[in-house]
C-alpha cells in the first residue's frame, strides 16, 4: 500500500513537472516567438508580392554597368533594432517624396503598393520614429549621395529596384520589443 502510494505520488510528480514544462514552452512561445510588426502591411503577403514584382520590373530597366552598384547601406546588426527601423523609415519617407512618383510602372498594383508604403510610413511615425532625427545619419547620407551620383532616371530605376531591400529591413526590424531584455535595450537609447 505504502509502495503504491509513493508510486502514485511519484507519477503525479512527473505529471506535474511535465505540465510545468508544457506551460513554460507555451508561455515562452507567446512571449518570445510572436513578434508584432509595428505596421500591419509589413506582414501582408500581397504587399510582399507587390514589392518583389515592382523591384524586379525596375531591375530589368537597369543598365548592365549599374547591376553591381548598391545604394542601400548594409545594416549594422548589432545596432538597436528600433534605431535600424527608424533609420529605414527615414529612407522610406525619401522614397515616398523623391523616388516613387518619378518612376513609371506598368505593374497593375503600383498604386496599392504606394498606398501601403504610405501607411507603413505613417504607422512608424505614430509608433515613435522621429524621421528628422535620422536625416543626417551616416547611412541615409550615404544613400542620398550615391543616388545623386547617378543620372536621374538611372538612379530612380536603381532605387526602385532596391525597394525589396528597404522592405526587408523594415519587415525584419520594425517589431514591438519581443521580450523584457529588448525593452531594456530600447529604453537605453
Ligand atoms: C555597429 O554598431 C555598434 C553598436 O552601435 C558599434 O559599436 C560598431 O562600431 C558598429 N559597427 C560598424 C561596422 O559600424
Ligand atoms: C526629432 O529629432 C530632431 C533632430 O534630432 C529634434 O530636433 C526634435 O526635437 C525631435 N522631435 C521629437 C518630437 O522628439
């Protein structure tokens, strides 16, 4: 009888432990692996498709000698994510004001794409991106300088061809801080 009791107790103990692990796994998934984008269009699959197709269309208009040029600076991954996000929100704003309307696209969803990009820009500003703050950032300056060096339409085609790079950075970095550690990082800056 005593033996049975301890066997049951031990069994219950394992069950409780297993349940605790299960709870921990579920909780961790909730907290860690469900990042929330700061703007809904960033996770919209139709938008992904529009971005890729318009970028490819512009790339086909590039001259042979321009294919190895890259305007968009590469991200420094060790930088704070919200800073990387807002830096690219500044570049997005530049696209909206100076690039996209100079590009004539045959793509049927170009207007939808522009509307969505405007929405992303507004959302990111609402979420705390100060665009002015990044105007003189090394990366935004470098981007504008490289663009200026290219002739007007060649530069426009090149920039539109890189829309998918811009979008990928916004998609990857414009997230709500996922965990307490990230939140602390954000508040440090
Ligand atoms: C990347 O960012 C970190 C932290 O801000 C900085 O210390 C480092 O020098 C940067 N690296 C480059 C290559 O700019
Ligand atoms: C945005 O950044 C600029 C430049 O750093 C600064 O002068 C301005 O006060 C900032 N605006 C807000 C609302 O923080």
